[in-house]
C-alpha cells in the first residue's frame, strides 16, 4: 500500500512538472512585457474607429494576436507599418482567462472565434466597409479559419494572412509527446489552458477544423512561415492546401532571414512586406533581403 501511494505521488508530481514545462516553453518564446492591451486606447494610429477606408485600401485590416500575446504587444511594429501605408487597422484581445492579465489566447478556440466574429461585425459597422482582411500570428492565423468555416465569416472576409499559423497543430519541437507519457497530463493542460491544448497536433479541435479541406470558397489565403519556427513544428504544418492559397517561406525570399516563431510575427520586415503584398496583390512588389530594412 505504501509503495502504491508513493507511485501515485510520483505520477502527480511528474504531471505537475510536465504541465508547467509546457506552459513555460510556450511562454519563453512569447513577449514577457505588460501592455495597454486592455485599455482600448488608440495606439500609433490604429484602433481608431473614426478611420474610414480609402479607395486605395477599401477594406479595414483586423489583426489577431497569437497565444500568450495580446492586441498591442503582437502588433506594436506591424500595425503602424500598415497605418503608414494608408490602412484602417484594428486589433482586439481574445481568449482571456480569469486572473491572467496581458497574456491571452488561452481560452477555448471555438469561443475565441466567436469573439473574432463580434469584432469583425463591429469593425464593419463602424467603418461602413463590406469586408475585412485578417492578418493573424500563430493561433491568430489559424483561429480565423474556424470563424470562416463554421461561424459564417466567409462572406465578410476577403483575405486571411497567417504569419507562422498553427494550421494543423504543433508538436512544439517534440514536447507534446510528453503529454501522452504522464497519465492525465493532457487533461490537465486542456482544463487549465484549452487554447494551448486545442493546438496540439491531433487534438479534437484540429481534426474538426481540417476535416473536409483547409479552405472555404471566396477567401484568399496566404501563409508566411519560417524554417526556424520552434513553436509551430514542423514548420510546414502551417501551410494550407486548396484553391486561392499561397504558401510562402521567408527563407525563399531572403536566405539570410533567421527569424523564429515570435520574431516572424512581431518584427520581421520580410514577413511584413509579404503580408502587405497579400493585402494588395495588384500592387505587390518583390520581397527580398532588401525588405528587411524597408
């Protein structure tokens, strides 16, 4: 009996350590900075609901942050990059957990997609636009696909641009294999942070999202990936199949680009350039290493 209790205590200890390890690994590659994400304040020209789309850029751009990120820190460089080019740009927070400030995208992804649906409707109502374009990083590049596929979002969206999106789940550089070694670890992760659990390769959410095809008619899809992604692994799992899809590897455009998962979505100018091309393909210009300083 004593041996049995000892083994059970060991299992519980390993389970706790494993869960903490997974959370720490994901947190380690996300920005550890507080922000004004929950204030709703206009930041460097974006989130300005008086903005009216121009003839040159008739669709507002909705930015969707990644896991453990928020509506400000994920976009502090990219949002101004777009506003300087004449776009109306908006971001929002989703997937909040009680008592967890600033680090969002942790709630169930189906619920997060419902939050996106409400935000898109708000942007359309206030700007008078017929459709939006969506640019998302990591979970934010994948989650809108649920909105498009299951929540009636396709008629309201012209293009979806995913920067390092977790479109088919991730092995997290092999770490997720540990979830099946310790009994109950997967359940603990799902209960504590469903937004993380949903993104594990082979999850029920991923099976439903990708069943029947990656895309829906009427939407243009662009995926921008880096071969050095250590969070969405393997990196090619972010690529999509289907009509109106363009998959881009930044190293094909600039071989010296060494961006990993976080930097690709927050500071990488090659990715920024290619995202802007996807938003305005009629005026696209080649992205290359010169884009890193443009």
